[in-house]
C-alpha cells in the first residue's frame, strides 16, 4: 500500500504543477480585455536607435553612449496592434508620427 501512495504522489505532483501552469497561462486572457490599440517596438540590443514618446508623439532618438562596440544602424521595427481584429501590423516611422500616443505607464482601460 505504501508503494501505491508513493507512486500516486509521484504522478500527482507533476500533474498538479502542470494544471497550475496552464491556469496561470489561460486565466488572464478572460480578465484582460484592452479597448485601446497599442504600439510596440522590436529592436536588436545593439541598435544605435530607439523610439521615445515626447508630447504624445513617437520620435526616433540616437543612442549617444552605447555599450556595444559593434552597434548597428538598424532602426527598431514599429508595430501597431489592432484590438478589434487582434492583429498586429508593421508600420513605418511616418505612419507612427501621425499617431496620438497616450504616454502613461498604465492603460486608461
């Protein structure tokens, strides 16, 4: 009987852990429903450029002091995520300049 309990415990602990991880992964999707589109960037760590929000507009800035001796001149890629369609699309710098950005740490919704 003791061997059965040890086997049951050995099987149930990883199974409970798996269920816990799945709950942590899927449950937030049901509670988080943003209502505003958002912008995000993709860049290499060694990029010489970064985007910054100033006066509710996106501006391209050049790094003055870079840690990397082999920094590249590639500009970060800008994406606009459409909430209604749940789809991201790549936009260029000119399109990004036309966007009115809310520059708070937390979303208004």
